[in-house]
């Protein structure tokens, strides 16, 4: 197993856990409300499910890996942008930055 494959699994499982926590933890829905994006919450979750699933399928079908990793990287770029806009601290924003760069690295390695 290559380092990129390990990173794909880490990213995919992390996004799946975020999706589960959205449905099981009231904190996650409160965060979307705090961002003033509560109407987009379910859309973001669907994009995360598609991206995480695409990363796993992308282990066999490279074009899906390319699209999924780029999509998740862009999604995390927008998440980071929102966190800057609402003036969150660096440490609160760090997961968005981390997953943005992680998925961009996967994207670069997959093209």
C-alpha cells in the first residue's frame, strides 16, 4: 500500500465520520447555523459523502479519484474561507486547511 493510498483512506474515513457526526451531534448543525449556512448543511454533507466515496472508488478508477480529490479540496477551501470570514481562530480553522491540502496533494499525485 502506497502513502497516497493511506492518505486516501484517512481522508475518506474522516469525511465519513464528519457525515455521521452531522446526523448524530447537534453541535454540527449549530456550526452551520453559526456560519449562516444552515440551508446548505445537507448539500455539504451530500458532497462530502460523494467525495469520500469517490476517493475509495478512485483507488480502482483514477478519473473518479481526480474529480473527488479536487472536489473535496475545493469544498475545504470554501470551508476555510467561511472560517476566515467569521473570524475563527487558526486552530479552529486548521482541519479545513489540513483537508484542503491533503486532498489537493491526492489530486496532484493522481493526475
